[in-house]
């Protein structure tokens, strides 16, 4: 049950897609003065060392953040993301990669609330320790009040189950990120069921789901199942960096599905995705898809 560790995959092409979208969703929510709550149902460890243990084993970050690190032609949304990653690496050397909790904490305002859930006992412990370090660093720099307390709450719990108690949030504004490991095929069903119930409790929330694009029935069916949920619109974007291997192993493609997406997200991604395909793609199988409602856009990189 607890064999999956996100550190193996930290900073890969799937993280680039996920965190670029997450940051843009948070930036949109920041445009209004009213506070909001961000909820991460599968928070992981929060920060990952790229040169140690799990992350260095497969060096998947070389398919993602490493390809962006030294470029000077980044589109603004990608530049925003890379600046955030670099803020965790003040020496200029790429050593640490931020998970979704760190990304959210850096973007959110003092009046907003961050709720983090992680069931893996080791990652949950590391998550708490990482936020203690963030709290101490912020205090030393005089940047903002304590990171934890009312502003950030961390719980070692099943995020699928814990979400119910938080909806609707007191502010009636929220972003929910659901990013399970999908090791257990029941995760696909739980994503759908959790969102269905969440929408009955809080129909206007923004719900973002990361998922792997795999050659398995549950993965192929998930986006179509989410499109049928009673939300006020949806957006589905996928990024493939290579042709799937014949044996079916390896993560070559992933997606972000957003329920109740802000109107700004679709035009931003329509401009951004061809650039990501060109930059992160490794062969002619690199491509993207972008769907909103009944509109489908797809494309691949132009290669010599």
C-alpha cells in the first residue's frame, strides 16, 4: 500500500505540467481580495532533494525541470514556475524541487488557508519537518507570520475522506488538488466518487486532478467520467513527451483535469502547450491535447 514515493518522480515532465497549472490557478484566485482555502489531498513530502536517495535513482527531473533551468526564452507562465523552483535553490544549483504544498505556500497570501493531507507515514513526517523549516526560515527573514498554525494545517490522514469535512469552506472560495499515486486501481474510482460528493457540498469550488495517461482501462476512462460530473465547465489538458514504450512501462504522458476552471486557463494553455511539447518532447510521439467542453485541440512539435 505504501510502496509509492513521489521522490522517484520529482521534477519530471508530469510535475512541470501539474505545477504550472497549479500556480496559474492560485494566481487567478489571488486576483480577488477575499481569502480562499487550498486543499491538497495527497500532499507528499513537500520538498524533494534531487541529488539524494529516491530522486537521484532514476533522475526523472532530467525530463522536466532540468530542461527549463537555464533557458532564457521561457513563456511567462513557465518562467513564473521556474522562478518559484529557483527560490528554493538560492545557490543557483538545482538541488531541491518543491512539491505542490510548497508551491501553494509560496503563492498564497497570509489571509488564505492551506490544508495538507498525507497518508504515507514517512512522507507525512517529512512534510511536517519541511514546513517547520519553512516556518523557521520565514521567521529569520521577517517575511511573514508563522507558516503553520491557522494558516497551514498538516494531517496524517486519507485525503479522500478528509476532504468532506472541509467543504464548503468558510470563505466560500477554494481550490482542491487531488493527486493520488494511482498505484491502487481503486484510486481512479475514488477520485470520481470524491469529486461527485464534493460538488454536492461545494458546487463552485475549483477542483484540479492530476492523472497518468496509461494503457490501462481505468486511466483511459477517468477523463470521460469526470466530464459527466455536474460542474460549471471543465478543462482537460495532457502532455506526452515521447512515444510509449512497447512494454508499456514508464510514464510518458500525464494530464490535468480541472472542474470549474477559470476562464483565463484555456487561452493560456492553448499558447503554452506547443512550446512545452517542443521543449520537453524527445521524439515524434511528443504531443498535447486540450479540451474544454466540446472543443478539442491537439498538436505536436515540428521536428526536422
